[in-house]
């Protein structure tokens, strides 16, 4: 191999890599974080006293108090994302929620699933991350992804996994997927579907290539039913679906409410229940962490630390 990849990246010919393997890049020392700021932290900074605990979202947004400005910004951003994804009716319902319930809505929809909200529900994961697919074609290795990085131009794209000339290219000008990710300080974990065979690859690739050039988007109107936007794990699922390869149970918001109710979680009987009722069944979401943890997935490659110990894929 002409390019000397870091040890934290699998190398074709050296490591167990096959077409159809999925790549999960992230910085090894960091957990996956949600796409929006930590509203809980900002709420606490503003003073989570009893008065604020009973403050409704509409009252906060109308507040003229200087100490509310930062929290107003984040709450307005959260509400805007929800309205964009699910419609104005949801935005109106959110206005009547008190701040603690808005924060719980944020935790469940966009952030890490909190143990105190869902103590008994273990089979879903809404943490954000990234996933791409590796494949070999004409003797070379490529990566297919719906990316939100500058080199993918925020669209579905194909990049070489490695490029021999990257050895002399400066940082920021490399062409290969692996070395661009390495420049971001990332390592890579891989997952492999147990039922993936060489015969299935053309079916998966054909579907994924149909989406080439489509802009990246998550929390867009229609979620996975929006033909004008697509996100990383959605692209993988659409491709795998064409080859009848099940990844994981496809989550949707009303399914999640039912799971919460069966677990006895308080959120299912809270004022959030009215908000959940506005989230249509047609809005599924499949996170990269769910793909990685899928029941039919194996994990053939994990990066290692300086002592040679395998690093776990942190949530």
C-alpha cells in the first residue's frame, strides 16, 4: 500500500476489510454528541430555580431579562428545528411546555437518551455520529457516504479510500477519505452485516449511486421520506434495503412513545404526550450508533490505543 495510514485506520490487504463494510469515524476520546448545544447546561447556568421550572417556552422567548438571552437563543434554535422537521403545529404545542419539559423533549429527540427519562428501554440509540460504506471497484477502494464535511460538499459523494499522492499533499488538500478523516483527529471502527455477500454489493451500490449529488440533511421536513435531502445512515439503510439486508429496527417518534409508555417512563404520561401525538408515523430516524449496534452486525476492526488495547466505540 503506497499510503502509510495511521494504525487507527483499517488497511486493505493488512486488515480484514471487505466491500460492503461500514466505516464509523470519530475522535476516539469523545462521545458522540447531539447536533445542538447542551440546553441543560445553559438552563442550569441561567439558574434552574422554581420560578424558571414553571416558565413556559412562550414566556421565555418573550422575556426581556438579560440573563435569558443565551437560553432564548438555544430554545429558539431548538423550536425552529422542530418546526422545520415536523411542522408548525408541533411548534405551537412546544410553546405551552414549561422549560423542564422542553429540555426533556430535546434530550429524547436530539441528544443522548437520558437514563432517568428511559431507565428500562435499551434497544434504541439516538446519539449522532457518522457512517459510510467501503467498497472495491476496478481494483481500487472507495467510500460512499452522505457527508456533512467540506470535501463531500455536503452531498452524497464517492471518494477514494486512499490516494498514493496524498503522501506529498499538505493537510487540507488530501483526496483520500481516510487521510482527510485522520487530519480531523479521527479513528475508524468498522461493522459488517453477517448476511452481506458479493452478490448483494451491486444492488446496494446501484441504490446508493442513485442518490449521488443529493444534499445532506437531517431534521428536514419528512425526515427519511424527503427525496430532496438524505443523511448518512439513511443512505446506508436505503442501499441495504435493496439487497434485503435488515440493519436494525427503524425507529420513529410515535413508536418511541409506545416504548416509553411500556417502560413506565414518566415522559410518556407528561405534557410531552400531546407533543408526541403530533409526530407522524412517517418520520423514522436511524442513527449511526443504531447501525453499529445492529443485531446482525459484527465489528471486525477497532482502533487501538498506545498500549495496543482495542478502543470501544463511545456513545
